[in-house]
């Protein structure tokens, strides 16, 4: 009897060891990301004063920490400010990044450094690949001594080429970075703007310590309502979340005949927690199948036309679903047009619902 118990105990121990090895460092790094916030600033290549802003002060870091957030995702327009930038722009950009890294280490907040708006065009694939290789070779060398537990690299935000073109490029970039920084955790998304549907169709890359990211803005007719850079399909404003029949605005005349009309008619099915759960389960099942970690690198609501209550309802529902699925998340964004605040970033400018979102 004792021998049987001993054998059973050994089997349990080996099973746990096997599971731990299967999860590996990438799962640990993903878990450590926890909950975070995107800070929009250094990707704003259209803003001539972007590099001159003292965006993240000590007060901001204290506020972010007080909200219980463990990670800052920092989108950077390397293409415009570094690859194509002047010497002055390059120096300012690197000084800004260095300052953020120093502060994140000081406040024990993890940083995801993102190549935002980077070029990877189907008709210039080889040229753009060489530029990306040069960029990540430089960044790897510059930040080689920064702990891999503190600094993560995200290769390219929202690739627009297909995955047959993008994934071979990603392999080259990972190989180049890992040559000198074998322990660096690297974040990779799929095509079609970090689509979770495209991600669910690929086979994971043949590397360890990779986190796979996706962005979640569904239902799009709600999260981007009134966003002029999207177009007529989101021109209907005042849409509530969750769907409430008597609160629904009429379909905007400019949205008729666009994808927005179909989305409007289907919103009674899409604008609820159950639909969000079903969608997120697609990528969670992919993660479970391949035993790889996933990250929701962006989710949020354009705040100009959505009510504060609807914004918070949505952020809370998505947060709760991601938490149930043990998926780390990073909200878009801190204090720009998808801001979590009603005005300047201060605790008193968070709605009661938003306070609960971060405290529960």
C-alpha cells in the first residue's frame, strides 16, 4: 500500500513538473504583465511637439501604481522619429524612451516597447524587412542590459500584410534579437491589425519565450462610434453598452449602405457580455491548444460620443471576461481620446464605476 502511495505521489510530482515545463518562461512573463495601460505619446508622428512633452511624470507613475496597474505599453513611431527622423528627433526620442525605462524600473512597473506604425509593405517587403532588422538590432544592443523581466519587445504593432508575409519576417527579427539577448521576451501579433481571428489561424512560431498578442475592439460600432478617421460606418453615435433597446439612437443616414448598417442591426446580439465571452473563447482555445500565452494588448472606447457609464460598462465586461480566462490585458489608453479619465489624469477624474474597475 505504501509503495502504491509513493508511486502515485511521484506521478503527481512529475505531472506538475511537466506542466510547469510546458508553460515555461513565456507564461511566467505573461502572468507578470498582469493589468496595464497604454500611454499614447511617442507614436504621434503627426504631432510636431510630441518629442518635447514631459508626458510621464512621477505623479503619473504614482497614479498608475495606485490604480494597481503593473505594466505600461509604450507605442513608439520608430519609422518616423528614428528610421526617417533627423538627428535631433532621434536624440529626443531615445532620451524619452530612456527616461521612461528608468522610471518604470524605479516604480517596479513593466514596460512593453512597441514598434508602432512601422513600415511593412507587401510591395516593399525586402526593403522594409532590412529596415526592421536594423532597428531591432539597434534597440537590442541599446537595451541589452535591461532585465528581461522589466522590458519586453513588441516587434510590430498591427501588421497589415498577410501572415504568409509577416511571420517569416517575425522569425528573422526574433532570431536577430535572440542572438545577443536569448532571454528577452518578445511579443508578436498576427495580421489584419493584430486580429485575434487571424492569430487563431496560425501555428505558433518555433521559438520559446514568445507572447502572442491581439487587440479587442468589438463591437466596433460601439467602441469607435463617431471616430472620423474610420469613416461613415461608425457615424451612428450615442450607442449604449450593453445593448438597451429604448436607448438606441437611430441609424445615422451616412451609415446607410455601409458595414455599419449591418452592424447596427446586429448590435442587439453583439452588444452584450455573452457575445464578448464567445469571441474571446476563440483565442483562448487556440492558446490552450498550443500551450502558448496570449495578451490582450489593446482594448478601449473612443470617448467623444460614448456615455461615461457605457464606457465603463464595456471596459468592465471585457476586463472580467479576460480575468476569467486568465488573459493579461492592457487598456487603450491613459489620457488621450480613449482615456480612462474624465479630463486630466487624476484619481478624482475617474468615475465611481471606473474606480471599481481598477479596484475589483
